[in-house]
C-alpha cells in the first residue's frame, strides 16, 4: 500500500499540533488505508528520590526504562526525578521504590 505525499504532510502537521498540545501520538495505523491516532495527555510528575551517587541515578534510570512509555529526567544534585507519563502515580512510586531509596511525591509540574 502506498501512502500519498498529502497524507504524510497531513500526518506531519497533525503530529506538530498534538505535540503543541503536549499530547503524544501513540499509534499510527495505515492497515485499512485510513489514518488513525490515539493520543493521551501525559502528565509531568516530580519525585524526590534519596539519590547520593551516580549508581543511584543509574538505578532510577534502569527501573524507569523497564517501565516503558515514560519520559523522564534525573537531577542528581537536587535529588529530583521528573516523569512524564499517563500511568498512575502509585505505579510510578512503586517503580521508583524498587531502587531501594526513599521516594517522596512532590506533585505535578
């Protein structure tokens, strides 16, 4: 199946618009010849994690990478982790606790 240039232009503009709304395109399906998308507004959560070294921040990175479908930043000096996800806060907290460090939820940002 061929996708026309106009379809690709439309998809590009739609993706830019959704990105502007801080939504993320999760699924593109061309199987039946029509463009479909599923979007979810991802919330950015801030956590304080008792990280003391790069090994700690590496552990945080590993557990969050295993979780999947999340974007995150780790600030070791400030001991903060920002996670952008549509998952429940409880799931994110339990995932971070797998590092063996104390975790505190600071709210959305």
